[in-house]
C-alpha cells in the first residue's frame, strides 16, 4: 500500500478546508527538493469518491437483508448529506482541497530553486495534481460542462496560492472559468512531468497517467481530435495494455476465487493501471453487504466475462466485483471502523480506449470505431463475433430520451455512444464513473420508487454546509 506511514501522519493534521487555515498542516520545514516531493506524495486524495457516487447510479438496487447505513441510503435516494465520515462527500471535498493546498505550497517552494530537470518534474506533478483535484470537484459539486453555456453555471473555488489566513473570502466563479484554469494547469503539467524521478511511477502522475487524464478532460470538453491525440500516446500496444477480463480474471478468479479478484485488479503490475492511490475507506467491506448495491437482477444485464461474487449470507440478492483490497494498520473493528485503507485505481488504459472510441463516434469515423470496438472485445473478452457498423450504430427513440449531451448527437452517433456507455458502465462498476456519465449525457436514473430526471437538480451534490456558511452560494434545490 502507498506510503501508509506518511498518510497516517497527514490524517492527524487534517482540517476542514475552506473553513479553517488550509496551510495549517504545512507548517513544517520543507527545505529540500526531497521534502517537496514528499509533500506532493501526500497531496494525492486520501478519500474515495467511489462509494458516494456509485450508490447514486443505476448500478444499484435494493438488497434483501442488506446492511443499512445512513450514508448508503442517503446517496441512494440522492439526498443532501453532510456527515463527517469515511466515504461521505464531505470527506472527499476536504481531501481534495487539502491536496490542492499542498500542491500550491509545493509550487510556492519550488520557485526558490534553480530550474533543474528534477525541479521542473516536481512542478509538473504539482500542476497535474491541482488540475485533477479541481476537475473532480467541479464534476461533483457543479453543473456538467456545456461549452459557452457554462459561463452561466456556478463552479467551485479554484485555489492557486497557499492561503496564510483562515478567514479568506472564496468565490465559486463559473464552470467555464474552472475548465479554463484546469486546462492551463494540465498543459503545464504534461509539458514538465517526467517519469525519471519516481521510484513507484503508478502512485504518481507519471507521463502516461497525465495523458490519460487529458483524454478524459477533453472528452468532457467535447474536443474530439484532442482526445484521440492524447489517447494515442497512451495506447501504443492495446493487446498488452488493456485489462484482459477473460484470460486474467474470469479464467483465474471464476467461481470459488471470485472474492480474491482484487489481488490483481489493484496491483501496479496490472498493465491497465496507470494511476493508483491509497485512501481511507470502508468500501471493500461494505460493498458486498450494503442494503443498496449491485444485485442479481442488475447482473442479468451484464457483459460477458465480468466475475461478480455473491454477497455473504444473510444478504439474499447481492452481487459484487471484488476490486478492492483492504489494510488496517491497527486492526480496526466495530460498526464504523476508521482505520481502513483501500487502493483506488484512478486512471486506466481501459478508460483511454473507451475515450478514443467515443471520440471516433463523435467525428463520425465509424470504420475506425468499428476496428477499435472489435479489438476491445477481442482483447478483453475473447469475443470474435463479427459485429458490423450497422450493429454498432443501431438506436431507438428511447435512446434520445436517455442521451442528450450539450454538443448534440446524430442518430448514428447516438447508437454508438449508447454502446460505448454500456461498456463504460460495466468496466468501471463500483468506481463511481457511471455517475459522471449520467451527468454529462443527462441520463435519467429510472428507479420504480423514485426516478431521477434528466436535468434533476440533485445531480449536483450540495456544497458542504461549512462552505455555504462561509459565503459560497449553495447549489439550487
């Protein structure tokens, strides 16, 4: 697990960012490049968005005899929830702004050093971290990006300096402005970052992880050729770079071994994994038994060769994919243990290939999309079915009610996007990515008891109450 002793020390210094002094945890001597590098190592999020975003999606149903928790139910019902606990939105918000504060402190300190290759690489990592953390914040606590129209949507505070005072007046700006600032940091980071100084590259923003993040950013922004350009840098040999669901997972972890799938999924040795972080989370232990989670009914729609395990008794209809390891430094137990660490895979080659496929669809390059789609199916599932372009772009009237991104879709694009979104949904099961697609495609969540409409205001999570009390405008309800 990633630098757990260092992370544990950071937890003792945690504070509520945008409410208390965000520089408070940085008042230690940082008088060498090595200490600045350690500061950046600790700036990666130590909280997970997987649990609170995943539970809001159509990947989740009600499990008979599942274990009830307040957070699990609140997220399932899209309620505003402000508890300070592991896996809650507030925990992730604070973690992101803590990381941003540390990245900003690193940038301030680096200005004192000669611009050696090592210093430039540290600059690159800091810019990429700042871009990524703001990107996640704006895509959870603000409206989806929609081009020029985003100039009318409230964003999130974009912090570029390490504040010295607690009583600072922040403003939300607009989603459009936040994306502009992310893009500036992203471009600087990609230009400067280097793999030469990482002992464990996949626990840092290495070069390929940076390009993978860029492919996601420009996908959300709707710049299709740029998505392809960045994806091409990452995907040099897809056959050896993608996650082989049949060969390496289904054939190895099927049946009795399914609960141990995480032994490969989260490892740096898995070629598909580009950026891994270690977070405080109960997700590994709550995923199999939570009252609202993946079910046998939802499994009936599954793609081939994913390998869910069955929830333990007495949960009746629960399923889960055992993607997550768990480590407790102090043997934490009890009903709500806190001393739990889980690996989260944040960026993968699988996502990059899906991003490129989506970009081909939007550029109406259906022949290239078909080649890519077939390759994806062959590599991951050993599926050699001779699918055609017409199969790939087929759509129905219902699809128009389910997919309406800001840039619009032709009927052929619509069919392709629907098929790619289906692959995304299953590839990133339990990882919260489906919620980001539900938002950017304006997809409803059709639950029989209480559906979430296409443009339901609850698709934007409410800001923490502390931030609202300090003057940030609340998201409308």
